[in-house]
């Protein structure tokens, strides 16, 4: 009973401190501890796991195309499996998020405790060290990067490194139990499923241990085991990202998603000074101010501000660096201390700004960029080193039980004071208010919209990793999806792929055209988040109200989210299931590719001005020159402006689409388009541009006038003897009626 009492008490204490530190006593566990920023991305992944076989596809996001995530590698299969299990069992993404976070404390503590006990550190001291490790500032500051809060791979990889260094793990020793080698390989493969960063740091630790043993034995033979271990972990990572690699090989690389620059390895690298700083928002005001002063004064401060080791870890870190310069081969415990020094130094050399990580980013891959995340590995080796120093000192005394208990208790108390902060009740209240606002708003949508309705989300924001847009955060538009169970949302196709390009181009069109197109695609409503607009959406709300003849049918309590019902305009078309992206675009009469819009007309007879004969629906044309291979120039010598006279009255409401270019001084000057009493303008450049202009043709006019700003002849500009007074060049024009 005593044997299990210590780890059980350790697990319970870890959970208790975690619960109190995040204000758990006031929390609703169904409300995620973080409901903003990257927390929303994690919640989106959890919900996708709950609704689908895996995260790769969702039919409820990115409607009508669906949302894929193959271009955004998340090689954390172990964490994703755990979150899927928690989500399916609880039926709540928020509760799954919270369970994952809280359970990480005892998992980290118990595995660290097992490693400490494995090298014969006393139970109380091992428990104290494991407790200090699991409440590192890293654990509380990384809530938005939820997967990294399960950092138990660090003690596990260090344990493998110790075994490699001692010779206890040797895949080439015929005397070693084959079953044990299989278990070791399986364990390494399992560890590779908990993040590429931790796997990378683990490889560095094990290779360092292999190199140290080679130097110790004066032979290269011991390196074999560390190389095999590194290959196994690398293979595990490759298996984790195999679906992403296969998708890229089949569909080509996405030029926007998960694109990293080698220079980012310097931006997000480790800073040694930050390891030794007090944690941000320390309980002690002078220490908190010291951290703030550094962060405000020095460059390249970003997520690496989450690196502080705390007082105990910092002391162990300095002891390890000192121990590197005073190596000894006398006692096994000192050998372990020296290996910890070597591992720590290797990690520093590799991950510090300007270290070997820069070469790695250039020569191998820039996808691993946030090398500062090694701080939790260094935190473990540093705490380990501190325990070895304390344990060596205590072993000088025959009876050190009281001293061990006293020191262990002191370590735990100091760690709580130094590494945690009082809960932020104001933050928790704001988090709950945001969650409840969205839950109530989506519930209100459910009262006015049928189950399964498709909802068009504005403003357009790229997914994932979009910069903030006015007051709108990177993933704030995911909130509707997170709070609903049956609705389909346009937000969330992977950026850079065809569905995203379609929605991106569509969002740039006049609202009348957007509405006409989304109604063809089965959308029943528009979800508008006012925070994404500089004018708080005043203009677009007014436009939508004018077009629909009514205001929003649902408004959130914060007044930031609105819902507009499109069904008042008539029946909504329903898409047949299983259509390709190309077929969906053709159905919408709005087709894009990587270069932009390539066809956005519903008319079968688009005017192609490069042809000699113009369509029969034109009864007369004035002010146009002769056709050329690309189109026609306007010629003010023939008529002051271009006049297109149609055989019948133009629709009461329509959008005219033009592909045009400007001549000479007309570039970047307004060109007026007049239909009846209505006038719109656009500003062409010297290259071919595309414009869409909306008209209310209530007078029923059948004439369209195109007025150039400054018709000029090439001869006046000294370009040639051409005396035509050219204004704009028309390549194509089409008209789309709007209901």
C-alpha cells in the first residue's frame, strides 16, 4: 500500500493544484478552459473527430465543398485519439478539451516520478521533482497549444537516453532479451505519435547519449543503438504524416497552407535568458515586472516567453552547465549527471537562436520552426539534475528521512509559489460570457432555420492560421460550427485550395451577386460577424437589409453576430450530393482557378469583343474601334463614349461583368458606366482586369454607356502614327440578372 500511496498522492495533488490554478472551483466543465485564439482551432479539431472518422474531412465546414485538412499536418495521432475518445464518450468538445488538459498533470507527473525512481532517487524526492515538473509554467502558459501540455515524452526520451548511455539498451547485444527490444521499439513508435517537436528533441537526446557512450567506450559500436532508436522515431513521424504526404503527391503542394520560412527558426528559437527569467505574471510584483521589462525591451519575444524554468529548474540548469566542465567517471550517479549536462548542452546548441536549428531549417525542413518548445525538455533535465545534487547531499547522512521529507515539501511549496499564479476570475468570466453568447445565438438560429440549413459566413477569413481582421480573431468564425449540430457552414475550407479560392473570389463580388450565387448553392442564410469590418459592418448590414427588404432575423446578445434569412427571396436550390468542386462552380456560374475568376456569367452569349460579329441581342454599338486579337479599343473619334444598345430592356436588377484594360493616361483613372439614371465606376490598369458592377435599372433602359477618363491617341504620346483617341480596351462583357 505504501508503494502505491506516493504516486496516488502525487497524481491527486497535481490535479488539485491544476484545478485551483485555473479557477476550476468556479468552472463549468462543459465550457472549454480557452474559448478564443488557438483554443478554437483545437475545439474545431475535437468536433471534427467526434463527427467523422478523423480530422481530415468535414462536410459541415467549407460548405458546399466540405473542408479537408490534409495540407495542414498534425502528426499528434496519440493526442487526437485521446481527444476523440473523450469527445465521443462525453458528447462535448469543451469537456473533452478540459479532460485532456487536466489529465495531463498526473500523466506528466507519474512518468517523471517513474524515471526518477528508476535511478533510485527516494520516493519523497522523486514525487517532489515530478510535481515541480508537471506544474512548470509551460503547462499553464501553453493552454492554447493544448497538445504540448502532454509533455510526458520528455522524461520518457531522457530515460531511453540514460539506458543507451549505460548500455542497458543495446539492440545489437545478443544477450539482450528480444522481447524487451520489441517493447522498446514499440514504446519509441508510440512516443512519436505525440508531436513532431517532442520526437525531434528526443532524437537529439538519444543521439547525444549514443555519442557520449562511444566516447566513453572509445568505440563507434555503441552508436548503433542510438541510431536505430532515432530511425524508429523518425519512421513513426513519417507514418503519422503519411496521409498528408500522399495527398500532396496526388494533388500537388498547397502554396498557402503550412508554408514556413527557414528564417522563422530564428524568430521562434529558444532564448537562454528566458529560461532563467521569472514566469510572466509572477506572484511577486518585482519578479513580474522584471519579466515584463525584458519582454518589452528585447527583440524576438513571442511564444518563447513561455520558456521560464522556475527557480528550482533554473538552479538545476545552472548546476548542469557547471557540471559539464567538471566531469568524473567515479560514480554511476555522477555519470547520469554528466549525461544530463550533455543532453542539456546539445539541446541548447541545437535550439537556441542562431543554433544548429537554422541549418536544419535550410537543409532539411523549415516546418519545424518553434524550437523554443524544447524548454520543457530542458526543464526536465534541469529538475533531474537538481534532484541528483540534493540526493547526493542527503546520501552523506545515514538517517536522512526527516531531511528528505522537509526538502521535498519545501520544493513543492516553492514550486507552487514560483510557478503558478492565482486564477484569473475575470478571464474565466469573459471566457464563459463569450461561450454563452455564441451558444444562445446558435440556439436562436435553430428557432428560425430548419435543421441542416446551409449558412454563408461573412466576412471571408482564411482557414487555418489567418491574421486577426479588425476585432475578429483568427478562428472566431468557427464559433457557429462549434455550437451547432446540424447546420452547415461555409467557413473552413483549407486555404489555397479550389474551394477556398472560390469563396475568396465570391466575397469580393457585389452583395447582390453573392446572394444570387449562394442561393443557387443551397444557402438559406447569411451569418455576419460585425467584428470583422472596420465600420462595424454598418455598410454591409444596410446593403443586406435593402436587398432582402428586412433586417436580421437573429442577433447575438453581444450584438456582434447577425443572421439574415435568404428564403424571403424565393425557394432555395438544393445541391445534389457528391458533386465535384468543378461541378459546383459550374452550377453556380462562378468558376475560379489559381489565377482568379475564369467564368462568372450565366449568359450563354457573352460578348467577346475580339470577334467581328457581335451577339444578336445587341441592336447597335457606337464608339468602338475594329476588333483585334484580344478585343477592341474605345475610339472617341468615332463617338465620345462607348454606347451599347440592347435589343430589349436590360433586367431591373443586374450585374455587369467586364474584362478591360486602360490605354496610356487612362490607367488608374475612373471609367464611368451609365445605365439609365444609374452610374457606377471602376478604375482599370494597363493590364487586363475584371470588374463587376451592380445596377438597379428601375427605368428599364436598354442602353449602356462607358465613358473613358482621358481618351488619347498614340500619336499624341509619340508612340506611333495612330490617331485614334483610345480610352479603354474591352475584352469581354456579360450581364447577369439578379432576383
